[in-house]
C-alpha cells in the first residue's frame, strides 16, 4: 500500500500516470521511497521492476 501518490510520465505511452510510493525501511528506519503502485489512464501495465528502472531506482521486492 502506498503512503503518497505522485503523477509521473508513463514509461510506455508518455501520458501522466499515478504512481504510489512507500517508504523503504531495510533496517527499520526510512531510507527513501520506492514505487509500489501504478495506474495509467491509458491502461498501460508497468511492473514494479520497470518502474524502478524508469525512475532510476533500485528494484524492490513487492513483498516488503
């Protein structure tokens, strides 16, 4: 579940898409945010790994 939502450029179609972000806490303390949800009005399906690459973030494990 995301903590905040921003509008970003969809890496597939170039339109604005909603990206949900959650804090990264590898040691119990927040150390940044990662994308955990994606919703493009054009219906594009983008996985979390592709989001991480698109926004130059390290890939994340969706189960954490």
